[in-house]
């Protein structure tokens, strides 16, 4: 286990997925941003969940402000339309 799994919402599988896209540290995740990291993970695993924003804020995703959750939901919907 690395440092990413210590963040809220990031378990061993999501950490593994982040490593696959070249994100190995919290700083790299911050630079890439949660949305771009999720898009990059989606290229390898279309079933990936969107939990990264909460990790960047240091809180569980449920604790994010409603406007952030709404923005993420809209982003997710736009990028998962089939």
C-alpha cells in the first residue's frame, strides 16, 4: 500500500488504478485533478467509480458540499452517456 490509499475514498483497487495512469502521490493526484484522473482511469476500466474529489478534500464523498456533488454528477453523466 502506498500513500494514496490513506486518503478517504481510496482503497487498494483505486490506488492500483491510479498507479496505472501514472499517479503515485497525493501531489500528482492534485496536479491531475479528480476529473482528469477519473477520465484516464475510465480508459482502462469503464466501471470505475468517481470517488477522487472527496479524497482531494480529505473527506468521504458524502461529506462534499451539495454544489460539488451536483457538479460531479453532471460531469459523470456527461462522460458516461452511451
